[in-house]
C-alpha cells in the first residue's frame, strides 16, 4: 500500500464495489447466496459462528 497507493486504492474500490453488489444481491435473495469455493465456505461458516457468539455475548 505504501509503495503504490494509487494501485492499491483502485483494487480496494473494485473489491468494495463488488462487495456492495454482492450484499445487495444477498438482501434481494433473502441472504441465501451459496459460497462455491471450499475455503470460502469454511471462512463464511467461521465468521457466522464468531458473529453469533459476539451477538450473544453482548446480549448477556
């Protein structure tokens, strides 16, 4: 990032726009968009579990 800030920011904004589009699709389709790659499935399940635990810890 420090060496080539402009290139980094261009890639960052592409990912950000892609993520925004994906989030909009998930909202329209009821949050049931399946992951396709194994590592992404594992990551999605892990993040869901962490979010679940954090949410329930804050409720206690």
